[in-house]
């Protein structure tokens, strides 16, 4: 590739054809080897962004051309080596998808959305999840992060094939071993570069190809909303049956923690694959929310402290209830303990007005756990 781009000549006259500034924000096509700017531009808008590891030249040029168009001189002035096999180049060592999404999120007028697909031994389902993310359409910038948590099946092989096929949109952020659900989420949130972050669990999939743009549009239009969720369809794999979640019927577009507190389960979300979050919030969750695991209930009561919770009444995703999942595949006793744990987490982050209600639910679950343990012990004695 050969480039010749200059800013302005000394006498103030423009030479060549000006570029549209928005075009520069949309695409990286100016090399520093042929870019000349005044000292005043650097003093006013700064030099390289030290938070970036790649595309620092493009990001700086976007800032430098914020108020005035650059000028193109139609003359070859540089022989540019675009050899991708040069391992000394930062473009080989650092993620292009990550850097590109970071620049877009900072400077592009379109929303930048990070889809995080978390997985663990999802070889049967992961391709469908990824495909449903790839089919998302709308006027937004999109990065897809595949966060595998050390799967022992073929999940990582399938992920690698998608990264190879879509290197400009997908990147794998798996670290090769199992860190647990919460730590995997925490790391994925930190890696995401978008203005908004959507979660898709590896055994679920989206059914509405405009889910992301609809939810992003909602958050843009409702600045006081801290997050947004949609209706879901439940797919029971063992029974091969599908149903809608009745507790999500008739809900308003803006929810508060009262709607959750009034529900017998304290849970109107049920599945994180239906959610989109503001990155400024989800990246700064308090430590308590990750223990013992990140849950829909605790997230809802925490987000209520920061703003309304948006709700779109359209069915946009499928929650696959498969026996290998943390909740669906758990025993009754394990489910009681999990329910107690996540409600205690919610108790620690909820507004004081809701704490008595949450504590009541915790006490009820503890009683149910106690009874089930007693029954199991009795059955064990009889069997002997």
C-alpha cells in the first residue's frame, strides 16, 4: 500500500482533495509516515493515547482532524511494508479487534457493542450461540468476545475456527484453564471495549436479529436506564418443550427493584443472555456481586440503585435449560443453597427498603433446605 496524506502547506493554501472527517473516524487509512501536522495540533489535542496498544496513530489522527479536514496529495511518497508475518510488528502481537472497537467506542457516532459469549463445555451449542451473534444487524459497531472458561471438550476448537473465519470481528479471550463463572465474567467485562455490553451464555442463542440495536437504542434514548433486558423463551432440552416466562408478562418498560421484590422468585431476568449493560456500570461492579457467583437477582437490585431497569416486551433470546448447566443440572439441595447464596448477595447491595423482603426469602429458602436435608437423611437411614 502507498499513501500520500499531508495536512496544509506553509502559506495556508490547501493542496489536493480534502477528506471527510467522519470517513476518517470510520476507517483507518492514513499512515504516520506520510502525515504532517503542526505542533499546535499536538499541543491542543495531544499525542498517542497511552491506554491503547494498537491503532494509536489512527486514534490520534481522528483527534487532530476533529475540527478541520486533512488534505490529500495524489503522489506516492512512501513504500509501506504490510507484511503480516513480521513478528516484530505490534499489529501481529496485539488484537486488532480490541483496538478497533476501543477507537470506535471513543470516536464513532454509532454505538459500539461488545457481545460477550461465555462458555464451558458447550461443544453442542456454542456454534449456534456464535452464529446468532454474527447475524445481528443494525447501525452499530460490533465486537464479539469468546470467553471460554477452560473447556475440556471441543468447545475451544470450535471457537478457534470462528476466530480464524472472522478475524476482524471475533476474538478469543479464553485463558486456557478454568477460573470459575464469576472470574470469567469479570475478565470478559474488563476486556470488552464497547459502550454497551451484551451477554450471551454459550448454551443459549438469540432469536431476534435486531436484539442488539433495539437494546442499544433503548439505552441511548433512556439515559436514566442503568441496563435493559428482553423477554425470553425457555427451551427444556430433556422434555424438548418450549414456553414463555409468565412472570415477564405485563411488565412496564421501566422497572424498579419493587417489581423484583414483588415477584415470588425475586427474579424477572432469569437469564443473562437477555441483558445489555452500560459498560461504565458493568465494568465497575462491587466485589460483593461476584460472590459466590454473578447472578441476575443481585445484578437487578444493584442496578436499581443506579437507575431504572429497562424492559423490552419482545422475545429476543432462548434460554436453553440443559442438564449440564450450573442451575438446571443441580440437585434440589444444591438449588436451595444457590438460591440462598445469591439472595444473600442481593441483600448486601439492595436499597435498605427492600432488605426485609429479601431476608424473608432467604429464611424461607433456609427452611426448605433444612427440610430437604432432613428427608434425605431419613431416606438414607431407611435404605440401610
